[in-house]
C-alpha cells in the first residue's frame, strides 16, 4: 500500500496519531464517570496534587488553556479537533488531578417575566 494513498498531490498529510495513542488505549474515563456533552468545565486554578504531578501531554495542556473560561465538553471537542471520546478521557484525567472542575448546572433558573415580555414585543415588531 502506498503511504500517500488518499492524499492530494502537494498536500502534506502531517503526522498521524491514532486516538487510542492519545489516551493510552483507554476508551472510557478512569473514574468511570462520562461527562455529558453540555457539561461545563473550567480550570480549578489549583496546581495538581503531588501524587499526580505527571507531565501533561500537549493535548492536556491545550485543553487546560481552553478551560481558562467555562466551556462545554462539546466545544472543547470542536476546538481541539479531537474525537469526543478522547476529549472525555483527557478531561477525566485533568479532573482526577484537580486541575479542572465541573460547573454545576443552575437548576430552576428562569428568565424574569419582564424579559420575556420584551422578547415578545421585539418579535411582534418584526
């Protein structure tokens, strides 16, 4: 099989790294808890504990950089161009190390009635 099969002439295919190589062969988070697509994660602002001070991969560092502000799991997968399963495993690593935290959803938060009236009036004006 030709190594350049499936590429266009003059196009560098770049390095090919299989998803399982990024996660050490893991397909599920180590703690077993799979984050929902709309779960919001953010950097904890704390350094990793001393027993989990392993060197971070470039993918871990990229995710940490993107988590400076709260972001959803789906957005992280899109921004890193990594498969969702890989992002979930990498996020779990960072959560276990204490580098990230999951922002709890704000239940029962509803818009005020005045805001809904303003939206309705704006729609009628269209």
